[in-house]
């Protein structure tokens, strides 16, 4: 055992323990008193330091909310730096106005008008060269970056750069690159980037959604946008969509080591010594893109040059007769599209129409301006089925089968045998429902000429002249109008029915009453009483029976002839010799005997009458 243990065990420290406790308490009290006299800062925890610098000042947990006189703040949780009318212009060799090495995406939010200025060597925004370090600029404010110094860039990121959300960024990097990163995306923002070596230098470039971008390289032998492949051979592509892009430089304003795609929007590229656009991959222009190039050598590339719907105006301002389009990269119009306009200007300034010849001569001229439009296969269905000699014309041109038409409204004419000519308009859109046009033809009306003639014929008839006119009336009533030419046989049958009914009509018989009366009258006469009775007999003999009502006048003439013959009769004169003939009447002379008897009767009556009158006179006295 150690000596101390022995003392404790022997109880020798029992009394000394009290003394020891007092000493320890005194020591602790002294420590507390000394600590109380120390400054508070000596006991405070160290502030958190962030690997981000703003205008030369490192951001900490203490100053993060009040940087640059309160115009800049930093949120370490979201790695967001907010600029609100901030001016970063320290020229104390602070390198970049904003710099970070934090392996995350730095978000910069712009409000109002902000600026980063370096009169001496320095850059704008630097995101440490690390594959995980990117920068994203948003907000509706403006950031103006004016920097100087060799190799100092406006915005430099080891990974990606994205500017969006209507932000406006203006860069002038006199000694370096405007924007440099693994990929650069400008989404709906306005960017004006000027650099000594390039406006943008990246492995991928994407400009979309109504962005407005101007790029320029001020040094000879450089590009407005230089988009190149990485060490693994990836990238090199430029994608422009529904945006306005202007690029100017010594070499091609837009250079893509991969593919170049322009989908809508406007692109204007200028090269002061080369082709205005060059892609080592393929070029695709579509979506109604308008591309204007102005260079000293042909624009084009090493791959294919495909055009869907677009407008291209390629100019070559070289004094020599050099074409505007590379002859090994002649545009090819994609299926579903066609040339709507194509003109060229040759070395002598003569305008040449190339519309009919296609794109094969595009690489021959200093200026080529052409427009392509989407076309849709439009087919026509003409009804009803079975029509013959159908002719369809669109815009006055006859078409057969399917025809390729741009979106728009077109006049259409359709003719067919036995049909009324059709004229109207069709409207074609991208909607496939408009790509099949149905034209309903109307048959010509049937020819009712024969029907009308038959009816007119029936109308001229006096139905009272016929025994039965109902069949004609029924045939006329059965006529159905509005039949078309395919039903002509039915209409002809209607006409025939009327004609047949008319043909079957039977006239009523003529009225022979007067004839019969005249004959009876004649029969009542004694022809022996007349000098010549042959006229009456001839008139009676001339009577023709069986005449119909339409011949009534003839029958009436027969009656009149008899009456006239009777009226023309002359009686034989009476005998004038007195006395009685001593000759006995001869057989066959019965007419004379009757005459004598009549005369005797009359004489007797006269005598009796005289006697009666005489007596009356006598008694009246």
C-alpha cells in the first residue's frame, strides 16, 4: 500500500480533512471570482465561417444578414445569396466580387439593380472549379458585371451556370470569358455577355423560353459562343428554342462541336472572317425559326443540315464569289415540309427564283433566302358514292388523291357528272381532323320538261268533252317534284303516265238531236208535193253517224243542211181547169185525189160559215 492509504486507514487525516476542504473551497471561489472579472468575449463561442466571400469579405454567422451595408444577405441553409440594389466594387485585390468553394449550387437572387465592378484585376462570380459547384441566378432584378484583368471571367463555374426567372445579366469581361461553365442554360432571362475570348464557353448551351441573349467575343480568332466537347467526348451541343439570340465574333458567332438545334425564335449570327454558324455535328432548324447569317465564308457544318419549318437568310459579304451555304452541307427539307419561298442573289446581284428547283442549287449563291412550311396530307372524300368524272381543284389547281397543303384557308371547286358544281373554302390546321375533307355533292335536278309538257297538254283539254277525265287528273296529281337526275326514269314514268291517260281518253258522242229532228221533219213531208225533193234526201243521206263531241259543228252542219234543204223545197202548183174531170183517178195518183178532197172540205166549210153569218145578221136586225 502507498503511504497515503496507510494514513487514511490509520485515521491520521480525519482532523486534517476539514482543513483540506476549506482550502479547496477557497481555491474554487478564487477561480469563480477571476472568471467573473474576465471579458465576456473571452468566453463567447467562435462564429461560424462559410466558404463564401462577397466583395472580399468572408461570410460568417455574424455578418450573413448584413453584408455590404445591408444590401446583401446569405442563407446558409439554402445556400442562397440575395442581392438588393447591391454595389460590389471593392478593388482591394479581392479577386471575384462573389466567390465560393462550397460544393453545392449557389443561388443568387436579384432584386433591383446590382453591380460587380473590378477596375483592377478581378472577376465577377467564381464558383470553385469543382464538378459539384454550380450557380443559379434568379429574380427579376439586374446584375451588371464589369471586370478587368487577364483570364478573369464574368461568371465562372466548375459545373453549371443557369440564369432564369426574368433575371437580367449584363457582362463585360475585358480580359477573360463572359460566362464559362460545364453547361450554360438561359431560361427566359435576358443576358448580354461580352468576353475577350467568348461570350459563352461551355460544353453545352441551352437558351429557351423567350430568352433574349447577345453574345460577343472581342478578340480575333474567337467565337461568340464556343461550345466544345469534354475530355470524354461528350457535349458540344447547342439548343436554342423560342428565344432571340445574337452572336458576333471573328470566327463563327455560334460554334458547336456537336449538334446545333434551333426550334423557333430568332437567331442572328455574324462572323467577320469566317462562316457565321458552324457545327461539327448536325444542324436542325424547325418550329418556325428565323435564322440570319452574315459571314465571309459559307455557314454550315460537317454533318447533315435538316430544315423543317423555318426561314433562313444566309449572306456572304466576301468580295470574292463565295457561296453563303457550305456545298457539303446543303439543306435538306424534312418530310412533311416544303419550300414556300426560295430566292438567291448571284455574284452580279441578279435575283434568281429557286422555288421550282428545290435546294440543290442553294450552295451556289452569295445570298440565299428561303422559307419552309409544314404541309399536311389532305385527302378529299366526295359523296355520294358512285359519282363519275369527279374533279377536285384547290386554289384553281386540279388535285388527284392526297395533296400537301400548308395550314390556311383554301378555295375548293368540285365537279362531277350529274351534280351541281361545288364551291367553298376549307381550313387546314395541324389538327388531323382537318386533313380529311368531305364534300357533299348535290345531284342536278331531274328534267321535268316532258312532265310539264304532258301537264300543259292535259290543261288544254276540256274535260267535259270526255266520258271520263279522272285518269288524267290522277296522273297529274301523282307527279312528285324535286327528284334528282338519278331518278330521271321515275320522272319520265310520270310524264308517260299522263300521256297514256290522255291517249286513253274517250270523247263523248256528238249531239244528233237537231239532225234527228230535221230528219223527222223531212220524213213528215210528202215529197210528191214538191217540185224537187232530192236536196232533202241528199242532205239526209249525207248524215254521218258516230261523230264525237269535238265534231259537233259538223253534226250541226248536217242538221242545218237538212233544214236548209227543207226550206228550199218548192211545192208543185195546184190544177187551174174548171169542172170535174171525166177521167177517173188513176192508181198511184193518190196525192191529187187527196188534194181534191181537201179543197172540197174547205169549200164546204166556207159555205157553212157564210150561212151562219147571214143568219146572225138577219136576227140582229
